[in-house]
C-alpha cells in the first residue's frame, strides 16, 4: 500500500465519518423492523415532560438530551433513534481519537475497525438509554485526558473535568470508568509531573462542580434513583446462584464481542504463520512493563474487576447491560495486547475482512430471522401504533372536542401511547404522581385521562369503559402482558383539539 493511500485511510476525518455512517446504518436497519419502543426508550417518553435535576431511577442528562432534541424535532420514536445514533457514533469517534493519542495512526485505525464490530455499537446501537449516553461521555473524558497528558494543556484537563461531570450526571456507574482512568494515569507514570497532578485536581474539581446539582437532588430524596441502584446491587439472590450468574454474564459479553474476537483471531493466526518464532512472546513480555499495559488495566481490567466484585462479592445480579460500558474500550485493549498481529497485518486486507463481517451481520439483521435474534423488549411484534389508535379513537368518541393530555398507565404501555399517539400526553406511571411531580392534579382532574391496567379488576370504579377496550399482545411477543383501559372524562373546561 502506498504512503499516500495510507494517509487517506488513516485520516481522522474520514475514519470518524465512516464510524458515524456505520452507526447510522445499523440504527436504521434495526429500526426498520420495530413496531414498539424498547422498555428503556419508553421510559424517556414518560419522563421528558419537564426539566428536572433528576428522574426516577437515573440522573438527568439522557432525558435532557431528549428534551433538547424535541425543541427541533417531534416527540416521536425516530427522534430517539437519531439520538442513539449520535451518542454511539460519538463514542466511536472519541474512542478512535483517544487511540490516536495513545498509539500510532495505523493502530488507531485497527481500534476503530474492531470497535465497529462490538454488538452494543452495531446490532444494538439503536437502544437509547443511560448506557448509550454514558459510553459517549466516558469516551469523551478518556480522549480529553489522553490529549491533556500528551499536550500538557490545562484546557484539556478542564474539558476532561466537564466530560467526567456529565458522565456522573448520566449514571452512577460512571464512577467505575473514571476510577479506571485515574488508575491508568498513575500506573503509566502520567502523574509524575506537577502539571499533570494539578491538571487532575482541576479535572476532579470541575467534575464535582458539574455533577453536584444532580447528585444532591438525588441524595436529598427528590428521586428514587438510590433505591433503584440499591435494588439492582442486591438483586442477585442467594450465593448458590453466583457461579451461574457469572457464567451467564461472561457468555453474554463474549457474544457481544464475538465479531471483533473473530477478526482478532484471524489476525493472530496470520501473524503466527508470517512472523519468526519467538517474536510474539517477546512483544508480550515487553508489554507488562510498558505504558500500554497501564491503559489496558485502566480501561478494561478495572471496570471488569468492579463489575465482577459487585456480582460475586456483593451479591448483585450481573445485568447484561453492565457490559456495555465495562467493555467499551476492549478494542483499544485488544489492539495493544495483540499489537504484533496488527502491526504486521495488511491494512487493506484487515479493512476488507472487517467489511465482510459487517456485511454478513447487516444481511442477517435485514432478514426475517433477525426477529429471533433481537434483544427482548417487545420491539418487534408489540402493536403500539394499534394501541395508540384505538385509545385515541375511544377518547374522541367519549370526549369529542377535548385533547387527550394525561395517561395513567404502566410505564411501558404509557410510553408507547405517548410515542406513537398524537399530542405527546403526560404519563403518570402506575397512577403514582410521585413519579410524575410535574403533573398538576387540578388540571389532571379537569382535563380527564385514560387509565390503563393489567386486568379489569384493577381499574378504578369511576372509569368509563367497554369490553372492547382490551389489547392482548401476540403470543410470540415476550415480556409483555395484556392491558385494559378506561377513561376519566373531563370534569371541567378541557384543552380543545387543535
């Protein structure tokens, strides 16, 4: 390959653009099959009605991003899909740019190729939740830190502090990768200089300043995020199931990394055929004392150790989504660890091999068989649009001149109605206004509402309903239940239909 060709392939603008296009393509392919929102995405349609320093279960940044997007775009599923593509794409770009700071441009390109094969950033890139935003701001933090260490510029330390604060304003799990970054700095000798220690102090101070309002809002009882976190950490059950949980988690994460590990295996096999005996072992022996080793530990081993400790020692149920952030920098770690394989690989062949794997995966995703391979969450087959159309038709028949502004429902069904219906009604989750403090009870009474429950017996006696107000999901849709509804008609002057 000529040097001019290499420069074109390695150019950060073209690589970054390719990452963004790939993620957008994956999100578009996945969304093509969807008839409903993922549970985590439905939550955003329940919460995104007012600016708040916190929402049930999590800090506010993901919901703020959705609300910001709705200033320019409609409150519809495609807006969330677009946000997911933007966040995952940003995570890929910043991971690649951080790799350029830690490694040479050729190795950074290898990082970008492996990163695009991780299923959370390809097959599952469409899911917009707190992990989606977290991986983006954590990748931004790592990029700013690597830039600050290399440049010695206080402005990059300040940017890292803001990014770290945004990470803590996204999900409490952010503390894990941030500790990993500090570990990497310490182990690599990056804290030896006085300027670097001052920079880290500035970073920590700014991160606390940025995240303090949301964290104080949480710890002072304005949300149930801490209760939710404690429930997740203690949801593993007895000690007899620890081994099974660990095996299940490992198998799940290996499946998420399988395409990247396959390409890695191909590179290693080719290297062993082509390199002299002993060259690989020499590289691996030198790695243990190198600057690279510290970043492998910080970006991969520290998050892995924390997650395993929470599961094995803390008794937490090891949720598969924990692996999204835990392994988000595995592409950097693998390229460093198996550096000889990538240093000796022909870039053009590696790009073609990666492209072939992506093409096969995209072909599967476009085929009807993808419906059996997708994550659970009722995204394929649940009749959300039919549910919204039926409820709105019933409401117009009973209150023909009034807009439907309120829904009292389980968050999943309520979120589907808010997303696929008209007018983006407020959702009172399970009828509990504590989860929706922005709802005015007087306006709720005056405007009327739809009330959704799992069974007819659970409906309040004052609602108006008919026997047709029932939806039974198709039998093949897993993880959802039948739902029934009735109406509390407006008790006063209502908002008129536009």
